[in-house]
């Protein structure tokens, strides 16, 4: 589950920038939240707030029953690694490492011993186990995204956050990517958030599959100054 209240964020060192203010959300465990809205409206910032990567300027975030402000900084890294799976827009696979080693890094980062069995199971679930010894440069874009998704769910997270997962994909690949995210989140019982400015994505998410998948559109809009406000 993800619950936010009165969430706002202003990037430090930008006193004249608008404060990003977010509508409250209450997403049940295992549900899907589509975070839509135009580029620059704050989707990636919202994901960073919910992942506990940045602290809000105002408001509260609760993820999987844990109020983020109550986490001590030392505990928060381990908590985040265990609880949050992140599929970033830029996949951040280490070019010098094999696919297998990239996934092992996620286990090390979480303070866990390397577990090759879990790595192969995660790769296999996404159909890329045979690519385990390749480096990222030897993968197609779609394969690299599957590897990054395998890494994101390797530690059985409660929440899976995907940032612009269909960027630069054609219609067929975009549909595949969304279907894969839905299926993967469902397998793990994870709450899924898809942040996107891609108008195609909404149509790719079923409105509700036997009550298993909640669907909650959230459209973030930056406040536009009216003509009167501008001239005042
Ligand atoms: P989205 O993901 O919806 O495109 P972002 O969350 O990336 O939007 O950005 C929201 C706003 O915050 C934008 O106006 C952007 O320019 C600004 N912003 C993003 N990152 C930074 C940063 N590191 N420093 C200052 N402003 C930023
Ligand atoms: Mg973004």
C-alpha cells in the first residue's frame, strides 16, 4: 500500500521554483496506480518521495505500513532495498558487469549474500535467463528492460515503481512492457505504480480484473498562472 497526505516538494536551491504539490493517494496493497501527466509535472519527483530517496518539504508518506519519516537513515537503505522495486527510466545497468552480476549487486546492496538461485529464477520469470552471462551492451532495448525488471523484483518488493516504462517504444513493445509490469507485480502481490506521460498507457491497463487489480488514475498538473495572475 501507498498512502500520502499533503505531500509537497521544492527542490533545494531553487527558491523561485514552484513548490510541487501532490494530491493525496491511498493505494491498496496489490493495486495499480497510473501516475499520468505532462512532462515536468512532478511524476519522477513523486516516485523519489515515495521511494524515500528524498524527504518531502511537507506532508507524509506511508509505504507498506511504514511511515517514511519514522525511518532512521541507517535503517532506511536496507528497508528501501527490501520494500521498493524501482524500474528507472534510464535502466542503470552497470556496463562493466554481466546481467548475473548486475542482479547480484542488488543483493549485495541489500546486505544479503549472493543467491544465484534467486537470480536465475528472477531472470527466468522474465524470459531472459539465457542472457545471464551477457553484458548490457549485448542486449536489445527490450531485453535490457526485462533484465532491469528482474532486478527490480529480485528481492520480492511490496511496491514496484516504474518510471516512463514505455518511453521510445513502438505500440507493440509498449503493450508488452505494460503487460509484463502488470503480470510481474501480480506475481509478487506488489503494489504497482506506472508513472508516464504516454497517453497510450491508460488503455493498456484493465479497469479491474476480478477485483485483483485496482486502477486509480491520478493526473498531476502544474498550476498554470492565469492571465490576471501574470499581469498582477
Ligand atoms: P516529470 O517526471 O513529471 O516529468 P519531474 O518530477 O522530473 O517531472 O520534475 C518536476 C519539476 O521539478 C520540473 O519542473 C523539473 O524541472 C523540476 N526538477 C526536476 N529535477 C530537479 C532538480 N534536480 N533540481 C531542480 N528542479 C528539478
Ligand atoms: Mg519523469
